[in-house]
């Protein structure tokens, strides 16, 4: 994973700021959702500051997206870039797993 | 659609009709409405098809749209798979009657990073239900979630919540589950779904498969508890409640001819009772099929329908063979009165055969059913199974007032009091055709072993098959016993000779009399002649005398005139 992100960076130098494309799907203001938002923001700001784009989507507001994105478990974080696409579910409290999932090497 | 079976005035459990043939009868109205039902079974037992039928019938027949959430097959695959049953899922989706949703879950793509829930699934399902106003939901096989997600504790809690949520939504749900070791489902779904559990099974015994359905539980409702065989064919699933047996069917006093007038004569002159069961048994080549064919022919000639189940010969073969004895079955087939169903007994399990008979009878509505022969069914089941099958079959047919004729092959030379299928006790009429070996030839003798409720002949008749059809001939009871075949013919010839001789003797005597008469008459004539000549002779002298007298008189007058000179 880490190799891939290394390759990704030089191949796209202009888009350095949006290198990590992340989308977080949540359900309104549920406990898990709030926790996930806090946790992912913290992780991103700590490890890939200014090098990511994070979109937070409330599935309640956009119900059709659940089928389109094959959503089952929530909260769900989809890392669509760099490849491969990776899906992380849960409240993002396990930082090690989140980092591994997004493909950040320390 | 809810059907409230109001046996009592108390409110009963509302049910949703499945539209699956037979299942609604077993469950007395369908699945519990607004509650989840678990359908479990091994791979290939028909779970997906079952749930799809439930959904499609709901959408088309009962105005209840449905959501099919598949955790296994993709929507395109599903669409193709059920197209063979005539279900156009694409059209149904376009009409907003069915919504298919394929849930793809891939473990390798997912990392679990803490607490989560299945809200995504809830939202997705909720949205699908609301978008078409669904009343029915299928979750096919939700257990796949367990292979995609690790946290069992969360999953189980969420499933419990899901089923509760579905109940709250008031949708009738079918959940499928793969059968596990010693449990109904691998993940113990039966824990969560406790209202209705239906088990599908696919059994193979003797290399022959039978599909079985059983209602394991159905809370708040009476239901059939037996194992019901079911059939999957081009019309989908049909379950038949064929073990509900009562001996309370109506009986008919109407009689129907057998197609062999002489046989009707043996049966009190009128033939069989309508709705009765007839067994024809006999050794190989005794003409059992011909009797059956003739019965079918007669039925069709009356304009009634007949279904002929052939377990040994193909329809063409039977038609050809019957043609040789002067019966044109093909014309009945063309007219749609006669239908053949030919299959090897080994094609299906016994129950399947019964199902096929059932289905065809329901569909074709014949008045006569012929099964030829039942003997081969033993190859796919034990004798007791065959008997139980035939009892159920007879019961079913009698309930429908259908006359049924079985043929059975007896293997033993000495005809025992029982046929090999031991069905003789349950049939109404039992005809036995046996070989009579005598005088260097084999002939067929037919007799009525039993015939309930009618006068019947106690005689053995010779059963003759000729170009013009079947007939029964009175056997000859000679000093050497029953004579058949050429011995009978010889006896007949002998009698004919006797008659001729007697006739001859009689004519000779007649001629003698005639001769005597003519002799006497000749004598009478000659005497007459004699008399006449004598009379002539006598007359002659008399006339001569007269003449002489006359002449003398003349002469005398002449003389007198000559003497008289005044003249």
C-alpha cells in the first residue's frame, strides 16, 4: 500500500493537495457518525495535513447513494485515490487500521 | 393480500398468499403477513426460486409490490435465471412492481476500524421499500453478511434490529438461509425469525431425487406438518398437499363402459362405476395394455377426456399397437381428448410421479386416468412406498370423481391372491388376465377377481385379441375342463360336424319319406289308370250296346218307313 501512495504522489504533482481522496458516509448525528468524523479529521490533520480532500456525506439526505455505492455498514470511509479503492467501516477509532487502510506509512 | 380465514369469529392471523401452487393450502392462506418467514435449505433446494415466486406472484396477482435484496446473485443473473419461468423482471422493475437490489460485499475491500452499524442496509432497504410502496421483501441470503464482516456481535445485534424494523414496517419478509450442520441455518437465523420457518430439502435416494418441503413452525396458525414433495418445472414451484386423506368422497352410481361389450356383460352388463379404481393384472403379454387402451378409446369416443400415463412405452408405440387391433387413438389425441404422458419411472422419485399426475389431472380435467403399468414404479421405491403412493393417488382421483385404471404385471406364474404392489385390496374392480397353457398353446383367460358393489360373472372367459378389436369368448366346458384357443375351436368344429351329420341324417329320412310317398303316389296313379281303363272297357260295351240299340232302332224305323207306301 505504502508503495502505491509513493508512486501516486510524483505522478500527480499538481494535485498534491488532493492526493488522498476520501469520502466519509455517515448517518446524521448518530454517536458512531460523530465519532467517525472527529477521528478521521484528527488522523488526516495529523498525518496527511493539506494533502487530502475529505467529503462528508449524510446518507439520510441522499438515500439513493446507498445503493449506488454499495453501502451496508456505516460509518463508511471510501478512499478512492490513490488506488486501489479501499473501504473502511467503523468509527475510525482504531488509528493503526485507518492508517493502514488509507495507505499511509509512518 | 390478507386472507382472514374466519373459521371462528375471533380475529385470526392475517396471511399473505404466496401464489405458489399448493403452499397456500398447506399453510391455510400463506405466510404470516407483516412478519418475517425463514426459508432454509441446502444449496440448490430452491430457496431463491421460492422467494422470487413469492415476490412476483405478490406483485402480479395480489397487488403487493416487492423488494428483492440479493446478497448472492447479481440482478442481471437473477433476471436471466427466472426468465425461464416466464418472469420478466426487467419489465416488472420498469413497472415499479419489483425492485431488485444486489448487495455486494467483499471482505478484501473492507477494513473494520471500530464500532459500526448496518444503518446503510436499513436506509437502502427502507428507500427501496418506499420507492415502490413494497409490501413484500426478500433477503436472499442475508447470511452472506457474515462472510463479509467480522464483528459477529454487531452483526447479530443488527440482524435482530433489522427483523424488528421490518416487522414495524409491516412488510411480509422472506429470509433465506443456507442449511447448517445440525441447525436450520448456518448462522442460526432461526433465532431471530421465529414466526414461520419453512424447510426445503433435496433428497436423493436410489439415485433419484425428490424435493421436499416442510413447515417446521408457524406461530399462531395451524399448518400441515408433513413433508410435502414439490416440483420445480417451467411453471415454477408446485407443492401438493397430497397426504391429507379422508374417506369421505362422493360416490357415483353411474356406470361407464369398458370398451369391451363382453366385459361389460361380465360386470352386470353395464361396466365400471364412474370414479372407481380398476386394476388389471396379468403376466407378460396378456394384453393388459390393450384393455387399458380400449378403455381409453371408449372414453374418448364418448367425448370425455382421458390421460394415459405410460411408464413403459412411448405414446407413438401405444398408438401404433392399438391401431393394429382396430383402435384409432391418434384421432383422439388430435381432438384433444386424449393426452399421453410417457416417462420412465426412474425419471423421478415416486412423489414426483404423483405430483406430475396431480398436476396434469388438475390441468387437463380428465374423467379417466390410465396408469400403465404401475409395476415399474417399484424400481424407484419400495413396495410399501408404492402402495402408499397408489392409495393417495386413488383417493385424490376418487375425490375428483375420476375413474382410474392401473395395469400391473405379475411375475409369478401362479397367480397369488395379491399383486406385487399389494394394491388389490384398495381397488374397486380387479380383473385378472392369465395364461392358460393347454394343448401346446397359450391362451388368455380373463376373469373378474372382484368388483365391489355390482353383480359380476364368476366365469373365466377367453380373452381374444383380433384385428377388429378385443373380445371375450365363452370358454368351452368340456369333459376335459375349460377349453381355450384351438382346443375350443376344435370343439366348436366338432359340434359343427355333429350338426352337419345330424342335418344330413334328417334330410336322408326326409328323402326316404318323399320317395315312399312318390312310390305310393305312383301306385295310386296306376290303380287310377287301371280303374279308368276298366271303366272305359265297361263304358265301351255300354256305348256299343247303346249304339247297337240306336242303330237297330234306326234300321227299324227305316224299314218301317220303307214299308209305308204313303210316303
